[in-house]
């Protein structure tokens, strides 16, 4: 290529530094409002929206949750989560962009009533690679993987699993049908990430959702009100 | 962001133009050697490697196939396809890159004996977004989607389905377990792409692989020997 690789890296790094600055601003704003924010990252078809819907059901009467939906195109997910009881939902269409960036989330925050929320789910674009590098201002980076994708995803996409504060294995109802080696999956995750909790769920049956929802609400304790100043940009998941 | 969006687009376009130049060079080289080349694009866990393995089995004694494996990390896929009878395999590790680019394939071609091949499979990094824009020099762009990913993938990731010359629906053995609406899937694909054939396969059972393999070999007729000059960069799939 005639454009030297080094130059590209420099520009890429500058974009990431700019992104981190906006992400820090989002993080402060969300912490001050006491809104625990979860960046949900996964491959296409892992079940991100179904997972949010199930979690909204589990949080009903316990916490008010909003949703930011990131998609290449369409608004079907925002409609789905509103119907499932989200206290506000904003759809971001990224055009061709394969991941959300902090400034997109910043704009979306203008359209949400943060004082009316306890939790905010940000559904990233389906992609196990690029979202890893782009902080959004979240408190918890969550990686969702479907059992039908295979037990080798941590080996194939190590940065995503290393960077996550919580890992959710979805579609456990299919586990026996797809030769998924649960022990291999766990040991692969642990080689990359010793601390993050791994939640087994089935969004089809609802199995495992209560345990995850309890953990999520426990994380919220660290974000609300006056504690927020202590948080900085450090992720609170897994601690 | 302080870096104007316009500037980023310009650099991105320049990179794509450079990439297209290398892709055209790869395409000429592969056409002159009579090697039908298939760029296999899919989300993580759709079953790209299993699909290549099943196709290698179906081509045994009928065509000699090589494989270029693109992954963020690891070499397990190259070992797998060699064990399944590939006539040569090259592993590309992209580091953090979420898609293959033409110059990576150009380097990999140095390590393959093209005169000994009829077909070349290029397994892209698992990603339904970015690979769409990056031509590699292939004759056929193939999009593989697993039924467990849901019937809404064409709606969510339209550029990939619009750009493909052939679409493979894998994991059809799971179709009744995951509320996959086959008619909705087909109509969504057709709205984006009126011509590309859609192949239903199960890499678990092998169902549907012979039909796909016959189609693939028929495509090869257009690539071999003296006909190659007529091909240029036009995709031959779906014709």
C-alpha cells in the first residue's frame, strides 16, 4: 500500500484518544446520575436484544432501565425493548460503522431522561472485534456469546474476552446439540481473564437470568449518588 | 471529535483504492492460474471452517482445493483444513485487524502452489460488516449465516447480503429449535439481492453440501485457462 502503515496507526491512535476523552465525559455524567451503564458486545445473532428483553423483565419493579440500540440500519430493536418495558430507548444507526463510538452515545444521552434511570444498556453493533477498542463511558463491558457459535470463540477473539468485566454464555438450551465443550470454554476464558464472572443463560427459557440480574443490581450500588466520584474510568465489573 | 470526519473518510477511501488495486492484481493472477477463489464471509461462529471442511470432502477426487485462513490469532483452522484434505493451507493472523485485506492475501498466495489448485477458499475474519468493503481478488463473495443467529441478519447487516454472489444458510438442523422464519429470511435477502443463489446446508449432517459443491464446480468453468481474460473484476457468482 502506498499509504505507510505507520501513518494509519497514528491517525487511528488519535481517534482513539479523542474517543476516550468523550467516553470519560459520558462516564462522569452517567456516574453522577447514578446510572449503571452496560456496554453489551457480541457477534451478530448472539442474542443481545433478547438478553436485554429478558433482563428488563427481571428488573421490573426493582430498577428502571433505559436502552441505547446500535445497529448498522433499522429501528426494530428500539421498538422491541420499549415494548418490553424499557424506560426510554434510543436507536443509533451507524451507517457503515461496525462499532459504536463515544460521541454517538453522547448524542443519544441527550434523548434519555437519566434522572429517571437506574441502569442503561448499550447494545453495540454485532462484532466481536472492533467494539473492544472503543470505550463508550460504560461501567461494565459485557461480552455475550451464544453456545451455537462454538466453544472456540475465546481462542479466536481473545481481546474481547480479555477486556470484558462480565461474560454471558447464552443459548445454553442448545449446548448439547452443538458439541459445546463447557470446560474448554471456561478454561479458555480464564486464560485470558481470571476474574470476570461467567453467567450461563438461556434467553429462550429464561434460565440463569435471575442470577445475572442480581449481580447487575449489586454492581449498581457502587455507581449511585455520592460514590460516583471514586469510580473514575475504572470498570467496576468483576470486583 | 477534533479530527474532522471528512478527513477520515478521505484516508479510508484512499486505503480502499489501494486495496482494490492489489485485489485486481490477485484476481488476474488467480484467473490466469485457473483457480476459482471464494471469499467466505460470516459472523463469528457461523461455521466457516466446518463449511470448508465439508466442501473439501465433497470436492475430493473432483477438484484440488487450497485454503487461506484469516484469524485474529491462532493457527488451529489451517491445521483443521489440512487434516481434511486441503491441497495447501496458509494461516494469516491479522493481529487486531477485523477483516482480511488484499495485500495479506497477496502475501499468502506466495506460499501456495497455484498450478496445483482448482479452487481456493479464503476464510475471512468473523465479521458481518467490515469484510464487505475489502475486495481480496476473489471470483465469488460468499456470505454464510447460521440459523441460530436468527432470521433477521439480512435486515441488520444489509451491505453484506447485498454484496454477496452466493448465500449459504448453515445449521439448518437447528432451524426448528430457534424460531427461524425461512420465508422471512428469503424475502429479506431478495429485497437486497435478487439474484444470488441461497444454499441451505447443515455442516453437522452434511445435508445440502452436494448441491452447493456442484454449483461451485460449475462456476469454475468460467475461470479456467483462456477464458480468464474475459472476467476482469466482475464477480461470476449468480450468473
